[in-house]
C-alpha cells in the first residue's frame, strides 16, 4: 500500500484517478489546489505526489518547487500532451517523471511503481559485502541508497539518485538517452528524452563542481551519457 | 475526321501577332487592289469616252461642212468624194470612212471598205443620231461610228445618207496598259510599307494582352493580389478592368475560405481539447471497469456493458489524440525532438512494443544511425506497418527495409497484399480517406496516414505510396539523416 497525494483541479479526473488508485489498494488523499496540496504534505506524509500542472491559483510548477524545498518525496507530473514546455519546466523544477493524460489506472500504477523502485531493475542487487564506493569526491553507498560528497550527504530526488546509481555502476560506459529512459525510468523507447536531460541537469547541479565542465555525468555527443571516466 | 480542316488549321498562323499582321496586310492589299481597280476602270472609261466623243464631234463637224455640197440624191462618185474628203480631214486619227445612201452599197474613199462590225449598218439604218460600237479586229480594239446625216432644212428627218468611220483604238489601249502598270506600281509597294503599321498596331494590341497573360500566370501561381495597370478606354482596357475585378473577387473569396478553414480547424482543436478532460476521467477508471467485468461477480450483461464502455473509451481517446495531433500540425505547434538513434534498434522497438516481431520481416543496414524524432518516426512506422498487416491479411508477408541513400534515410514498408486501388492512391494521405470500403470503423481515426505524412514533412522528409510491380503496396519514408 502506498500513500498517494493527488493534486488535480478537475473534479471528474480527480474522482476517476482516486477511484483507480483506491482500487489498486493505495491510500489516497485528493485535493483540488496547490495550496491545499502543500498543506496536506506534512500531515498526510505521502509516499508519492501526483501533480497536475494546470492548477488554479498556485501553479503546478510552483508547487513542485515548494515541495522540493523541504522534501525528496517522488513527484510525478500529470500533463496533457501539448503542454510539452510545461513538462520540461516541471521536470527541471524537480519532478521525477511525467504521465500524459488521459492515462489508465494501469499506466499510473506502472509509473508509480517505477518511480518508487529505488534502484533500476536491471542492476544486480548489491551483495552483503558491498560497502560504499568512493568515486572521486563522491561516496556512493548502493546498499544504503545514499550518496555523500566530501562527507556530506546529498539530498537527491529519487530519479536523480537512481540515475546516478545506474551510471556509476558501470563507470565509463556510455548509455543512450533511450536506454536510460527504458532502464532508469522504465519508460518505452519512444518516451520524451528531455526527461533524461532535465534529470541530468538537476543531478549535475548537485554533484559537479563545474556544471559546464562536468566530471561525473559526462555527455557523449551524439550518443548519450556516461559516468566518468574520472 | 477529314483531312481538310486539319490542313486548314495548319495554314492558319498560330501566333496572335502573326495573325494580326497577316490580316492587316490582307486588308491593305485588298484596299490597294480595290483602289487600283476602281481608278483603272474610271480612267479607262474616261480615255475611251473621250476618244469616242472627239471622233463623233469631229466627224459631225466634217460631215456638217461637206454634206450641204452634196446633191439630194448623191451618186456613187459623190459618196466617194465625200469619203475621200473625210479621210483627209481625219488627219492623225487615221480613220477610214465610207458613205452609203439609203440601202446602197458602202462607198469607201478608195480601195477597200473600212472595217465595220456587221450589225452597225442595221443599227444605223433606223437611227437618227450617231451610233457607236467598239469591236475587236485582228486583236486590236476598234471603234466604229455611224452618223446619219440630216438636212439643215429638215433636221427631224433622216436624209438617207449615212457616214461610217472606223479607227483603231491601239493608242488609247496603250494608254490604258500604261495606266495598269502605273496602278500596279502604286499598289505593290503598299504591301511592304503596310508591314510597318501592321507591326506597330499588333504591338499596341498585344501589349495589354501580354500583360494580361503574365498577370493571369502570376494569379495562377497563387499571387492573388496581382492587378493590371489599366490605361485608356478601349475594349482591352475594359478587359483589364474586368480582370482586376475578377482578381479582387477571387482574392476576397480566398481570404474568406481561408478564414473559414482556420475557424474550422480551430473548432476541431477546441473540441478535442474540451473532450480531453472528461476522457481523462473516464480513462482513469477503465481499469476498474475491466477488473469488474472480468471478475465474474457481475451478471453477464452488466459485464459486457462495462467491457464495451471501457473499450470504446480507449478508442475515443485514440481518435481525440489523433485529432489533437493533426490540430497541432495545422497550428504549426508541432515540434521535433531530435535524437541520435540506431535505426535497427528503433525499428525493432516499434515492432516489439506491438508484438509484431514474428509477423514482420526486417532488413536494416547494421549500425545505421540517424538523427530524428524517435517518437514521431515510431508513429509513422507503426501506422505503415499496422496498415500493411491489416490490409494484407494475416498470412501476407510485410517487410520493413531501411537504407542510407546519400544523406537520406530511406525506409520502405512493403506488403504482399492486394495493393492500393489506383483511384485511392492519390488520396491515401488525405484526412479521413478510408483505404477500402471493407475497412471497419475499429481500425483507426482515419487520420493515421495523414499524421504520418505530416510527421515526415516535419522532419523535412517525404512519405510516398505506390504499388509494387509485383503487387502489394509500398510506402517509402525518406528522411534527412541529419537535419540541420
């Protein structure tokens, strides 16, 4: 059972999505405005937030930013295709994934599950003896799902953490954006690759000394991204 | 068809300019000819009339001075002497005269009688005044005059004496010939001279025609704001004004049509947008409906009804999404998200995602890479392959082939089905064109191929449909491998 906070202004969509979530056994709190969403964040303590971008009053983007100020709870944007630019801005504001409406309860369930998985499914589970690995200034503890930089623990959103763990598991190997979409986000091959780009951007802001000259998450022009080589 | 009209057609010059010049020259030639002919006739008549009149006057004067000397009943000697005197008085005219009394024989001056036409004597015998006849003798025109002589004391009664004279008109004929030559000499130079005004006139007439033509051409190429500068008040100026009116009407109509079309498209976009929210709510619960329908807890009819609602909701979603996609193309809001991809992988994913791997053969150059929008290319391929699988029937082979041709990526989707009917072929990419009448409603929104074509265009590429020589439909997608 997962505690889901749904922020969606349209009552019908709110009811429909809530119905689907409850049917799948999730405890759901549904609110109609961003303000109400932020208010219920602390008392409800959700495991995941489903966030519509088109909200009256406080915009979905603003809600996303405010949530990230205090919490690394997974955020999934509910958007309609055609609001592409908003999705990118939302992802850059800290959202971990997006769902294009209209979406079935199966799709929402699959997306939620993927986001809540803490490591990519294709990665081998860390063995009992696998302690933290030091890569440059980063100390990556796969078992504890924790990353420290110069001894300080980084506050990484779930997608950022997952991407970093996935890339650093095979340092020097280049992954295409399509591969990352499939492996890390469990999207289809054809999903929006800007999801990857936005997450890389956020991750670099937290782990790199010089974002324009990244050391850990490097771009391989025409192919994709890789960790290192350091 | 007979051959003559075609021959006639060939003889008539093609160009308006040539025709105008020829017509002008014809008119000029006719005019010159008519003027020359008229002048010739008049001059000839004047020459001959004068010859006749002077001959009669001279003869009458001579006879008038000589006749009183004759006895009342002149004998042959008297008549001969009269003729002799008349011949002498004729001088340069050189007439031959003869005289006759009553029904007596003609008495010439000497030797042979003058040449006279036969009927002249008959005519003269009953005449009271001079009788003239022109005739030809030995191919030379002659004039014969018969003058009945009256007595001074009884002028109303013929004396019975008739004087005949005849002379050659050769000199006059020469004058007339000279006149013909002069007329011809005057008329002939008119023709080459007429070419100059003819060309000038043709140019003057044709200039507005040429203007009209180039204006019509630029209208035809879409420049509906084309207008002609109209000067003058003639028929061509009227034509120019009519053309301008037509152009203005056409332009206004086109603008109205465009506005209507834009409104219709906006309407479609708005409608699909409005449909999206209730559809989002319905889609969110299709899963619940599916579960309940499959649970077996409900009675059969309710279960079936739930299944129907869930299935049709999903179809409705697809249609509305297609409609919105095409609206985005119309509004110019469609954006390319380019990515470098391995083409074989892309094709493989398209097939795998829809479980088509076993039904579709692939032939893709290994390692072939291209920079494109994977989502949009997937939409195109899924449409083409889906169509091929549907139309070809379950057992028909479908093949996807991808190659680099120059700087283009060329993907063909071929099926072994019946192909596309020739009358449908030009319209396969039109919106809501149904490939064949047997197609059922469930197979799509009717926008699939239109969206595929728009996606190809958005890449700066093309999507074409054809029938293979050996049968079956072939769709060819050609995209730039690296759009700048």
